[in-house]
């Protein structure tokens, strides 16, 4: 059944190509939404980049035969319209874009009573207001991944004592018939009877065999894996064939520490990469303190403190690295680079070990921006906890981290591990579970 979809500005900023995601229906953008987007176009941020991409896209769809006012046909069979009420086009709109969206929805509904009208917005308050005035409203669903259904990166397989012995001796085991697996999916072989009780492995790139994981009992940088998920994480981080690793887990599971430990080991000890690059999105927890004094380094210092803490913990646990005993000296020598994600656009990052921390605060578009910056010879690790999101424009199901996990789950060069057990302290584990 044909539908009319009315888009809010936050949908277009979230995904500039969202107009193509509504099949053969009509997509309507109120002219007030264009005005709202226009306010962002000069920003040197991802929001500004998206705003410029939207207006360029809309302008490219205009031609001599088709007007945005009357409707422009899209390649997917749909139609795009920019709705303008002639009686209000020059009026000063003090009510804001939200009120105009509702007004346009009612006007479209009255003009075509047999065609459903749906407001699409990421603004929860607008969805409530739309429902209150009798207009159907939805969130943008095309990039949503239900967290409950998210790929965990691991599976448990029942195995006999003979099979586990064969696995240890031959270094491989055929994937059981009927078991649906993906490349680099981690496996716990569990024996319910007598004999060897369990073994850890992973699915090979061809999805035909279970092979052993890399031995990591000696640990990295003075830390050792404490549970099976951390063994899986060490394997993914140290496997040269895997170029993209995503580590998901609640606070205290060790995702950031493991990523930085592997980066320091491969960069500073094995010299496999030029240097370690750590990036974080900047979102305050609680009330923002406002502008900070000093140069760029001093302004970023509070935001990057968790990374510095992790590096210095590893230096204390594993000893000096090339004669350096603190993070500051490693940074001064260019061995470790810590940056906000604001400065990553336009770069081509080759021969680096890249850690993107707190990736749950990124949008799908921002994740795409990050991953497409990775050049030859680099490895990228994203860590995230979808239950701790500070970005007001994404949630547990629509953030870029879970979107990336879902899209790359079947790729031979990617691996995902969900860390489930907190190891920071008994108090931290209880807090993560109870609060």
C-alpha cells in the first residue's frame, strides 16, 4: 500500500541517503526542515558534513523536467517532494520545525485521506506529539539492529571426548552438519561426559573447520586473559588476517585495556605497525563543563584520561617499553597518538594499529567515515557498550557500533567478541549488573 513519509531534519542528518530507503512510497520534506538543516551547513563537524551532503543531494535531483515542489522520481520507484505552504513561505516561523512537520502531516492527511501519512523522526518528543494529534510517527528503522538479536561472535558446540582429543591432536575439527556459523566465529567445544571437558576454537575463513585459537597464556603487557571471552579477544587482536575487531561489553570487562595492550605489543614490541592511534568521540557524562582553557592538547586531556590510565597501567604491569615508563613520553616520541574523532575525516591511516574507544556513541555514518579512513597495513579495533550511550541522537539499537557488528559479521577479515564477565573488581561487576 502506498504511503506518504514526512522526514524530520534529524533523519537527514543521521543518514543523508535516507530518502532512498522508503521503497516506492512518497518522501516529503517540509521546507522548514530545509531551513533547519541550513543552520548546520557551515559547521566543521559530522553534522555540518551531513547537512552539506543533504542539500547537494537535493539540488542534484532537480532538473528542467521535474520540480521538488511537484515531485521528483527516485530510482527505487518512489517520489521525493519538498512541501511548501504558499501562504506561509515568507512568514516567520516562531513555532519551529517540529510544529511545521505536524502541520504538514495534517495537510497531507486531509489532501489524501486514503493514503497513510507517517512522520519519521528520531525525536521521541515529536513522536509523542504526533501521536497526540492523530498522526502516525516512527523512528528510522533501516539501520536499526535489535540489541537482543545482535550477533555475539561465539557459539557453544557439544562434543565428545574423542572429538576434543582429535581437535587437540589434529589442530582442527569439521564443523558439525547443520550448524550455522560465520567466519571467525569463536567456539566453545564442551563435553558433558568424562574425559577432556572443553576446548576453545574458532571457525576458519571457509566456514568448514573449527581451528584452535592463538595461544595467549603468557598474556600481553603484563596482563593475562581471565575468561574464555578474553581468550577469544586476544586471538582476534593478534591474528594478522583479521583487520577489523569489535569488542562489546559492559563496564569492567576489559575491552579497552585488551585493545590497547594488543596495540602496544604489536606496535612497540613487535614493531609490526608504525604507531598506536587511539581515538574517542567527545560526549560528556552528565552536565557539560563548557569550554576548557589551554591549547588543543590541554583541552583534550580530560577526555583522553581513560586512555592514559590504561597505558600507564600496562606500563606498570609489563615494565618499560623502549626505555619509556609513562604515556606522556611515548606520546612525545610519536609512538602513541591520542586524538578525538573530530580530526579523522580526510585522513588515510596506513600501517597503524587503530583503537576507536566508546564507539557506541557514533552514528552509522560516523562509523563509515572512520572505517573508510583505514589504509593498507592497518588494523582497527572498536570497543563499545551499547548500554552506556551519551549521544542523544542514537540508542542501543541505532548506534554505529551495533550497525557495524551486524554488517561485518560474515566477513573473513572481521571478528566480533562479546565480553560478558566483568574483571575490574567485585564492586564494579555488581554495579554493572545491579544498577
